[in-house]
C-alpha cells in the first residue's frame, strides 16, 4: 500500500527566506510524485512532478523538489519566498498502474513581511 | 476560457434536501474525478470516470450518485443531505491516469 506524509501542517517563513516543505512517501514500487498548490478559494494547480527521470525536478514559480529514494522523501524548496507564495501545498503519490492519486494532509505556507 | 468549470460555486441547503453539482472540462481529457475536501483541507477521492465508465468508487455512501453523460461532463447528485456532507467538492480531469490533474475551482456545500 502507498501513503504520503507531509511533516508540518503549517510552515511560516519571512519574505526572502528559504522555503522547505517536507514530504515522505511509502510505496512498495517506484512511485510517481507530485506537488500541488492551492491558493485561497481556488482549486489545486500542479507545481511539479517526478516520474522517474531526473531526481531534481523544477516546477513553476521557482519551486523545485528532489526525489531521494534512500530517504523516501520528495521535499519542496524555493530559495527565496515571495508574499504570493502563501498558499496550501499538497504532496501526492501515484504508483505505476494505480488509477488514483493519494494526497498528503497539506501544509499551509505563511509568508511574513 | 476555463479548462474545468463547476457550477454552482456555492450551495447552502437544509438537511434532507437533494442537490447537484455539474462539471465540464474542455481539455479533451478521458478521465474525470470528484474529490471531497473537508474543513481541515484533507482531500479524498470519491469517484473516477474514464470515457464515461465508472472506474473508482471509494466507499462513498450511495446517497452520492455520479453521472457522466459524455467524457467532457461529470455531474454529482447528492440525496438526503446530511450535516457531514458539508465540504468543498472538486471536479478534476486528466489525460488517462497520469496524475497530472486539472482542478475546477470547487463547489462549497453547506448543509444546515
């Protein structure tokens, strides 16, 4: 069975600081991994995805994530936070052959001026 | 031109009533989904359709009945609404099961 855990339901950083949102997964087969962002009162939007090509994946809005098999992690980072990054972020996993995406609990990112 | 559109955006209704939410996508995708997001932002898949065929039904009460008249539309009808049905319901679509989902803006259901 697969699962995904996001560490920290709320992360707060200052504008210009590093953003690090943590995601760990559990899967018996190689996973496909995703980060989605949800701005207030909107649907989710794909930020980036890992599908077994390069382990360092670049996404939209300056975000990137690194797949680390040994740590079963797929943490999301951005070097310098902007106020516009304030949103809810979801990590998700899908295993090969699976017909659905399993979402983590979400991490709310707050940016302090 | 919205890719995945849901109507209505807000529904407020009394317990015991019936309500429907409509969803349409213009992306040419084969697969459509309904997700439920609770007050703690937890997202859970309810249903998935592929080319009008029901693929996933995640132990959702049979008061919830999805219908896909064609692969561009997926509607959700809810009978005998209960307080616990209050949530935001998201429609999404994807090209097969890639995991790259395109979401609508959500329909916020409040049951009083």
